[in-house]
């Protein structure tokens, strides 16, 4: 990320027709449909940040493997975004998390 940008900046967050959108989806519409408070995640942002981490680590002089820590967020959409990012594994800490990871397509 560019140090000159505000902390909240995301390429996925835009203003369209006077409203805030995430990946082109109007957040007001989501709030009206699902109520508030509402957590909304960007698949594109999850994948972009995982790829950025991989790119930085690739410059290191040591081998590495990126594992997404399921304990940080086990939402199915977030897991799917991590799973769809090549080279990303999953870190689990309980039998239930292993079951969830397997159901999300991690091997």
C-alpha cells in the first residue's frame, strides 16, 4: 500500500451515484436488505492482499509458505477467497476448524 493513502483506502471501495460501494455493490442496498450492523468483505481485497504478501515474501532469501489463519475469520466467503488464491494454505487449531477447512476445499 502507498504510505500517502489514508488507512481506510481500498481499491475496492468507491463512490458511485453518491453512495459508497464495495466491488461495485452499493453498501446502502446491502444494509437495507440485511440490516445493520453488517460486515461486508471484498473477495478482491482478500486476494490482492494475499498476493501482495506472497510478492514481498518472494523477495526474501528463505523459503516460505502462506497459511491463512482460520481463527481470524472463518466466514465461508473469506475462506473461498483464500482458497482461490494460488499458493495459500490454511492454518487450523481444532477438529472443527479442520472440518470447516475441508468443506471449504482445502486439502
